C-alpha cells in the first residue's frame, strides 16, 4: 500500500448519503407503477403547449374544451393519456398547472392520484399532499409509500412512523423508505429495528443501513452488516471505504478499497478523497496516477476537487496548475453549479500564495462569491504578509463571518501590530471561543503574558468556554515565564472543566512543568497519558536535559516508541553537553547521521562545541569547527569563544575565535564581554582594559540580564544594575544583622 503521510486536522469527505438510495427508491416505485411511461415525451406537442397556457392563465373552460377535443381514445386510454400529461407537466416544474389539470379531469384512477401526490411532495407542498392523500377514493402501496417518504423527508418522522404502522400493505420499497427516513432523522436504533423486521431485504435495504452506520462513524456495526451481506455492489464497497476514511481509519479503508472487485469512478474518488481529507496528500496523487494508468475511468469534478486540495496541502503549485488545465479542457467548470470546484481552486491558489489567480477565479465565477472564498483569499494575503490587501478585500467583502474577522486579527498579531489586532477583535460583532483563543495566542506570541491571562479571565467572565487549545497556549506562557503558580491554577481548571484531554494539551502540560522546574510532575503527566506522540517524548527528553538528568534523557531516547527527529537529537546532545558525557555525545551525534540520516543543523553543532568545551577540550572544539561542512557563522564562533573561559590556557584560541566573530559581527556585545572575562581570568588586565575602552568608543553595550518574581499575579522585573529602593536597603540591612546573630 502507499506510504502514509502526516494526518491532517480537518476532515470532510464527499458524502455518499442515504439520499442516493432515497432517490433510487423514488424512481423505482414511481416508474414501476406508471404503465403508460412509453407515451411520455420530453417535449410538448402544440396542443399540450396550448393546454399548458390555458391552465397557467386560469382559463379552465378553454382548457377543458381543448382537452375534450384531443384525439379520440377509449375511456381507459384517455385516462392513461391525461395521466401521462400530468406527469410531463409535474416533472417540468408546472405544479400549479398540474393541479389545475388534475381538477378538471373527468376521470381519474389510482395512478392519476399517485402522480399528483408525488408532484406535490416533490415540490414540498406537504399539506396539500396530505389533504389529497386523505381524499383519495382508493390507495395502493405506492400511495402510502409516497406519503411516507414525503413526511420522513420533511422531518415529520413521528407521523411517518404512524403512517407506516397503519399501512394495509407494504413492499420492500415501503420498508426501505421507512429506514431512509429514520436514518435521515438520526434514529439509527429504530432504523435497525425496522431493518431486522423486514420480511424481504434487497440491496437497497442493506446499502441504506450500512451507509447510515458509516456516515455516523459507527464502523463496527457497518462492518458487521457488510460481512453478513451476500450480494454486494459498488455502492456497498464505496460506502464502507468512504466510512472508514471519514472516521480517520484510512489504512482500513485502503485495504477494503484494494479488495473492491469492480471499482467505478465513485469508488476511486472516495479513496482519493479519503487520502486527501486525512492529510495523505502524496498518497492521493499517487492513487490518481494509478487510476489513470490501470483503467479507462474518466475523473469527474469530485475527483478533481480532492486532487486540488491535495496539491494545496503538499505545496505542488505546478501540478495544481496542470489539474486546473485539465478542469478547463474537460469543461468541468460549466457543470460547477454549486461552485465547489471553483472554491477548491481558490483555496489552492490562496494557500500557495498565487493571489492574483485566486482573485481572477473569484471575479470570473459569481456563484463562487461565497464567504468561504473570500476567507481563503484574505487568509492567503495574511500568510504572505500583505495585510493591506487583506484589509482591502475585508472591507469590500459582501459578507463576513467569524472566520473572516479572526483571520484579520491573527494577521495583525503575526506582524506585531497588537493595537490594530485588538481593535479588530473589539469590533467583532460576535466572538466565539476560537476568536478569544486567537487573541490570547497573539498576546503570548508577542510576549504579553500578563495581558493574555487577563484576556483569559475576561473570556470566562463572558461565559465563553475555553478550548483545549486555549489552555495549551496559556500553559506555554506559564512555562515561558516559569510561573508555576499560574500553571497549577490552570491545570486545576482543566481537571474540573475538560473531561477529555488531547495530546496537544498533555504535551503542553509536560513542557510547562519541566520549564517551571518540577520535572517529577512533568513525568507524572507523561505516565498518565493514554497515548504518546513524538512531541511527548521530545518534551520529556528536553525536560530531563534542562534538569541535568542526562542518563535519564539517554534512557528515554533508547526506549522511545518513535523514530527520533532533529529536536530529539538536540535534547539528547544538550543533556550530554550539560554533564560532560563526551563518549555518549559523540555516539549520539554519529548515530544521527549514520543511522537515521538526519543532517545536523546549527544547533546540533553548537551542542557539540559546548560538549567539548565544558570538558576542557577547547582545542578539539576548534578543530571540530574547522572541519564543519557548513559555513561558520558568528553563532558558531561565539559558542567557541564562550567555551574558552573554561580553561586558563585558552586565550590564544579565544583571540582567534573573537577575531572571526567580530569580523562577522563587529558590534557583538557578548563577544567583547567574553573576551574581556577571558583576559581577566588569565591576568591580562591591560588587554582587558584596552578592549573595554574600545567597547566604549564603539558604543557597544551588553544587554543587561534580568530576573523577575511573581507577586499576586504581577511580574516584578529586576534588571542588572538597577538601584535598590530605600525599603529594599532597610530589609537587606535587617537580614544581614539577623544573619550575624545581632
């Protein structure tokens, strides 16, 4: 089978609904009962046009006269002809005219009544249909089934069930109509009871019940019926494939797809869509190529919609353009009555940054002027940083929804324009949990942690229930500020309000506790999780590394149930560097390249420099740098310079590193300070004073370090060099006296 990729967060498959079967039911019981169907023509004769005109104008006497002058037939054949005329008018949409003709007919039979009844039901005139049904001098199983389906289709399922129970005679179509109605109204249990009571079942019965289970994600029950069904057709297999994909069980759906005996375009499209909507974009495209190479099946509009979304997801602009060309060549745009194909193209071009093309499609197809299309283009402009164009389109959009507003708010936060983002949020006519979470996230991204927490409290005051992602963002803020008290409060709220935690939330909890210095609590969260992903393992390894537990980090690395990525190796190498495990560090570094074929990045090289430098092997660190296959930038030379302070004989290496660093970044304050400290450590005070003088002349100043403490939810920040308040001096004097025992 194809190699599965990364699963997407969103999922929406083409629906193979019970409406397919209900349509089949209608066609079957109407057509099978109309014995005069051979007299039906799609075009009206001259007299039929005249009659229709009289009926439309309400000239019933002229209509009656014309009806009587039509070619002589026997009484029986006259009724058949008039009834066929009713059918023609009704199916052409002339329901009022059909009713007028029905009223002036001198003779009618049960088929005539059934045709009129079905015409009223098809046009949604349920009250008239019910009155006609009650007035019928004679009813047959078609009459009862038509009325049953009409009630069920209108959502009046209780009345439909009563009617079903009153039916003097039922056939398989009647039973199927009842099942369709119950499933459509969400009553799968009663539908199954009716299904089990059926004296005779046909393929429609089985397919309707299987599709009902599949569409509602109840794949175990659908599979049980599927295995029990003897004669399966293309609809059966396709319903199961689509159901598994809709439930996220793409591998199971693909296995079933491979077993499908005769695959039509609907079946192929279901599987291609299953891959695309679950994020397996490459597999969707590969399956399409397999379809093209192994069969003569022609893709339809639904196939192209799935493929276009796959191209957008994988970033294949050139292939997306080729698909668009195929859409044009096959003239599929002409049949795009609901605009779904055009909307998918707008989404693709917007996602890939080709905004002019997306706008061209929007302007060319008025029916695609849905709010979703505007949202796609606005979000596309936001993603490429062209907020002015996004704002211009936002201002002229015919309508806006919460997604439109939220996209703009997120866009302004992404470029650091917090005030504009807040104004947009304030002006939103309706704010949901996603909008609140976006504005909280925007403040966290811009390091406005206190404001983010204040917004969270306001969100609760307005009785908007936080999402799991809302808490995850705030846990990240608590971890970034090492505010354990806030993290504990949030965790307590999660325990009270969220019964089903997800992976993202649990992973954010692990990271928060690890960054706040309570690694045991981080491990407790990890141990209580039902499932883990790579992020869970990486978070624990990083946490152990920051706490100096290198051996534990290495143990986790060896037992983790996923293939490591570059972040995993960064955590393990940092752990080794922190405690000086040189042999293990080299082993992991070599394993990264040789076993897992992961190319080291700048961070991994700096970890190795730290590993060697902290072990006193500064010379080896310099040799390691000179042998690197990448360009040596100021970060690498800065790391080496920082390590030179770990030994007394590293001044020469430090000078070389400093020369390279200051050549690349003359204003690097940290490099100047490190070199000054190195001179001071080696007693070379003249060089130190000279360098400090040069710093003053150049205007180079090191950014002061800072510390902070949380008091009653307020962060009190202390910068290096700050003057103490008078009260602080008094307190320190008191403490010193107390410490001396005086």
